[in-house]
């Protein structure tokens, strides 16, 4: 059973990450939304963590990480 804050290993595009569970059933039964944090993104992308911090902005009252591609991802604390 998953718990909020639990670290779990995930595979994405052939790479392994440790991610933190945000909500155990947030996307349906047994399907948690997960996060890896700025430091985790930095470790797996070879970009400094500050680059990700600088890309966070507020859109309609929600903090989002905006990628150069234009995709946005909600940021939680």
C-alpha cells in the first residue's frame, strides 16, 4: 500500500528515478501522482536545480514549471 511522502522507484523512458508519492490514489485506485523535486530533476537532466526554480511561474493562481517546449507542470511544495 502506498502512503503520501513514500519514496518509490519509477522507470521513465529507460531511466530509473526515485519519486515521492503525492497522493496514493490521486489518479485512480493505486495510481499516485508523483514528484521528483528540483534536485532530482537536476540529477537526471544535467541542468542546475536553479534553472528549474527560475522556470516556475504563477498562472491563474497556480505555480507551474514551464518548459521551453511550452508544456507546464503544476508545482507543489
